[in-house]
């Protein structure tokens, strides 16, 4: 069941999501209002999650298990959606000018996405793995050449 706009507004209040919901929903049809509110809620939940992870004494392995269980319970597509958000964030930070580090990171993320999309016995799996290796090698080369890059 999809949450209503009113449900999302209540959740924003409970979670203390920053921003004015009326401004966020400005001039949007109902479906886009829900999408905008969900995006703001997702960002706030990620911030709450990061804060809780920082306060926990869980190691990387335990955190990975925690997220794996939660993702599996919600939907397997969630892992791919998280990767897409990372790609979008790096793309937005890139700006309009070429940026060798961010460009290489985007290529690497695209290769990871292709690998995930072609999991199992798909005939493109070896090509996706080779693309990931090549992209990671390129990213390493670019990072070595620009050690002070803010990425």
C-alpha cells in the first residue's frame, strides 16, 4: 500500500525532516508531491541511519548484514536504488565541467550497476566484470594523479 500525501506529511513531522512541506510540494500534481516528499523523507532517514550507525559499536560486517536483512525484507531492488542515488549524487557534484576523478567514479559505479543488473548466469556477466575491473583501474590511476581531489 502506497502512503498518502497526508501520511508522508505526518512522517516528516515525526522525524523532524527539514524543509517546508508546502514549498516542497509547490505546483506539483499529487503523484509528484508524494515523490518529492518521499525523496526528502529518504534523505532524512539516511541521515538518521548514519547517525545511529556512528553511535553503534557494529563493525562493517555486522552493518552489512543489517542492511542485507533490511533490504531483503523490503525489496531486492533497494540495493540497486541505493547505488543509483550514489551515481546521482556524484553526477550532481560533478557540475558541467569535466572532472577526471568524478568521471572515473561514475564509470566505476556504472560498471558496478551493470554487474548487479547482469548477476547470475547472464551471458554479459564476464563483460560486466571486465568493465568493473577496467573502471576501477582507471579510477585508481586518476586518484593517484590527483591526490588532493575532494571526492
